[in-house]
C-alpha cells in the first residue's frame, strides 16, 4: 500500500504524464488503434516518447537517437480545425539527460551540457536546404494546443522543401478532408501514423535525411475493426506520393526497414479480393460468395436430379 501511495505521489508531482517512457502502449496507448502501437524496432538507440506540452500528452513518437530523426508519430484525428502555426520549435530534454522535465521545452531554456547528443537541434536545419518536415502535422491536429505540440524536433525530419510545401502538404489536407467526410460521420475512431525511412545523406553531418515519407490511417468501428484504411508513401523529392493499401504499405516498409514485418494498426486488414464463380466446382462457388441466383440455380438443379434418381429407384 505504501509503495502504491508513493507511486501515486510521484505521478502527481510530475504532472500526471511522462515523456520518454519504457512502454508507450501503456503510457499513451490512446493514440494507437486498439492501444497497440506500430512495430517498435529493437535497439538501444530507440526511444518511446509520449509527446507532452504543459503536462498534457498529445501524441506518441518512436524516435531514433542515433539518426536523430523519428521513425514515426502516431495520433488521432477528430476533424478539421483552424489552427495557426507556432513560430518556435521545442526539443525533448529527457533525450539528453534523464530526470529532466517531462515537457518539450524551447532549446534556449534547456541547460544541459550534452544537449544534442541524442536529438536534432535547430542549428542543424539552418542553411541545410531542408525543411523541418512535420510527421504529426498542424493540419490534422485535434486543437490549437495540439498543433503547438507538433512543433518539436522529435516530430520532424529533413524534408525536401518543394515536397514539404507542395505534394505532401496537399496530401495532408486531402486525408483530413476524406476522413472528415467518410469516417467521422459514422462515428468511427480515426488513427493515423506517419513516418520516415532513413536515407544515406546527412545535414550538418549529424541528422539523417529520410529517403521516404509515409503515412497511413485506420477508421475503427464500434467493434474495433478497421473499416476504412489507406496508406501513402513517397520519395523525399518533389513527387506525388503513391497511394496503396495498408497491407501493401506494411510489406514495403518491412523491406525498407529491413525487418521481418512491420505492423501499422491493430484490427486493420484489407478486404478480401472478390473471387469469380467456377462452374467446375459448385461448392467452391457458393463458399466464395458467387451470385446467389447462380448458386441457388445449381443447388436446385442438383436437388431435382437427386429426387428424380430416388423416384426412379423406387419405381424399379
């Protein structure tokens, strides 16, 4: 009992939230479909961040401290909001020194000797030729405070300026509009995950430039099944991202990350492909949902043939 009270007091003193955590499925699982996070690649360089601003958690990020870019950020979508863009960028103090503030903080306010050892800093992007490309974006944020919380360098990666301000920005808006029209009216819960694939180039010889940006969404129904989903991936160039299914995106990401598998959403499966009727195998036809009229016709034909055979047997 005393241990429980002690843990409760620590939680209250820290504002009831944590930033860099051991398991963000339990710490901030509300941003994952069915509280199950996308694949977490093994390695000591990876950190799980419950992105916290003023003691409120707004989304989750899986971060690579060696490459100094995120793997992905996961968040929910609640509709189109009118949010303005913040004019400053935060960093994550806990990445460079344990037991510091759980809140993202302006870089100038962080007094840590080894600052930047495990994360990108604002100076890395200066005159680099790359934008700070949001993963969890302003346009899909839940509120103005959430939009402000997207301005942390742990939620950004070097992005081709034309791609960031052009095709990728258009895609973010199209996804938000699509989800507002197709999923929210049905009271579906909308989950989005956006990530990058590390490339070979670096800025300031510190921060890896991604080769690809990708994003996917899943709309869960009341039975926690993903009814509407889609994925997109594009090279970090001024090109239009390719739309794909979630399953196909998973396969492509597994190859790009060089892992056995890469999951995105719990409960997300692509609808089975429609199968054509095979007149040589009536049972297979009906099992594969051939047109009812065709299957019924075949059933009636077989039943009538069987009855005729039985009648002839009786007469003989």
